[in-house]
C-alpha cells in the first residue's frame, strides 16, 4: 500500500494531508479529523474479499477483511456497501457497519469501495494534483454520481479485473449456485433461512461456510463441487424445500383463520409475527417468482423437475381458490380475527390474487405455468375443474391467460 504524505502548508489553519489511493491522491480540505482517519485506514490499510451484486436499482458490495478471514476467527467483522441512483434510498453511499450507522457519513468501507471502483480521469484537480475527499466518500460532483459511473463502466468488468465475485440481475451466479448445493447436501427442512445467506456463509466458521468461501473464490473447487451435486438433483431438492415452505405458509394462515392465534416458529425467519392477507399474498407471489426463476436460470430442466414445478404452481392456485371467502362452504373464513384493512381485497386472499387486477403483478401462478406447458398434460383435468369458477370470479386478463394456458397444454 502507498503511504500518506503530509505538508507543512496550512488550509484554514490545518496542515494539508494526503492519502495516495488507487484512483487518486486525496487531500483533507473538507473532512473532519475522525473521518479523515477512516479514509486513511480504509484506502491505505484495508483489503477485503468482495462479493458484489448488480440489482435492479442499486449496486452492493459485501466486504470481509482478508487478514481476519485468513486468521480463521470465529466472528469476522463484515460490511455491506450500497450505491444507488438519484431517486433511491442509496443516493448517498451507505454501509451497514456501526461507524456509518452512528454517523451517517462515509466510513472506511465506503472510502475503500469508491477508491477501488471510481475513475477520476479528466476530473479537475487542485494545484498540487490532489482531489478533495467529501463526507460521502468520493470527489465527484453529486452524491449518486459513483452509481452512474460504475454502471456505465460495468460492475461485471470491474469485478473481473479485480478478482471479485460478481452476480447480476437474472443471472444464476456462483454464490447462489453454491448455496443451492449446500442446501442439497444438508437435506434438512429444519433450518433458518439466514443460515444460507451470503452474509452468514461469508463469515461462518462451520463446514458450510468454509465450502462456500472456497467455491466462490476457487473456480476449480466450484467445478469439482458441481460434479458432486449436479443441477438436476439440486433442483429436485430445491422444489422439495420450497414445497415445505409453501405448506407452512398455508398452514399458518389456516391456523390463524380458525383460531385467531398465530403459530409462531423461532426456527423460521418468516414466521415470527401474526399473519395477514397482504403479507401472506406477497409470500405466495414470491414463491411463484422463485419457481419461475428456477425454471429460467437452471438451464433446461428435466421433464420430472418441470412436472414438480408445475404441480407446485397448481397446488398454490387450487389452495387459493379453495380459500375464496365467497364460496358458501369456505372453511377458511376468519372468526374473531383482526384482518388487515376492511375491503374484501384486504381480507380475502383469492380476491387479492385472482379476483382483482393488481398493477405491476403478473397473473398469479398461471403466467409461470405457461413457461412449461409440456409439463401440464397430466394436470389438465384439474385445471378444467376450476375453469368455470375462474370465468365467473377472476378479472378479465386472468381469465384470458388461463384459457391460453389450457390451449398451450392441449397443443403440446
């Protein structure tokens, strides 16, 4: 690392100090002493393992200190830096570390990320050739300019040049594949979802954490691991685990509608509060999205796994239809239960997902089924059993796509 240099000159009564970073030489014209020390520590004396991700509306960088990873400490300090556009909550670069959370200004992690990703080529410099660091961690014109510059260069190319692990939108990246394989090896349904998060596995001292870190940092190890856990068996396990989550979500709601009491489970991160129609509907939509993502990103699925995916989607569709409160024999009518809101859409899961149009959402379950119509042959009679009810109660666009789904299956 380059060392800092200081000068006897003074600016506003303080000596001008310098930090030699990768992107520029920085001066302390604007920063208070404590933040300048963070900048120096981050830019000159820090190094991290990086997992970076390009989301739909922000960029994120998970940092784990190299020195402490190599020392095999049980608890490794980690941080997540996020950058976003002008109209996002990440307009100013943010970090999850205590220093940033307490002070709400750039910390050592933000300074390090921006120095390693930004270019100041062509940017006007002071007479001494240095740039003035600002409280938000960089020297560009606006707080969100780092996001736009990195986006223009391409985070994937930056990550490749620096040897960082990268994942983008719509891409089944190495970290996600590795987590999938670890779940397959585990074969258990009794675990907290947080056990298989990037944050946990990046620092965990247990075997799964060690395997995860080796897989995302050593391509040969990842290739060998994939030979032990091919995509198709892992996908079968994935759908089995997802089926358990779907069952728990429905059971939790049914229990609540019949007793008025939530069924809490400390082992389930998503099951720690009383349910309501809005939250339950959002979870079901998420499961459909997860299934669709699995269909798209895991390459050509085997026919058996396509059938598993189709059956999961149909199971959710049928259960939601059974839960329609407008049927005379509904077993899921809430009794003495505080519901979310007062309109029928806010107390009836069927009404929310199928009975009314929701802007910005695809047609529940059936839009994903249309990706694999060849898997629907055996399930077509079950779909037809619900056709009349859907025609009578669903919104127009849903009815039209339901009929197209049935036609797609018949034409296969």
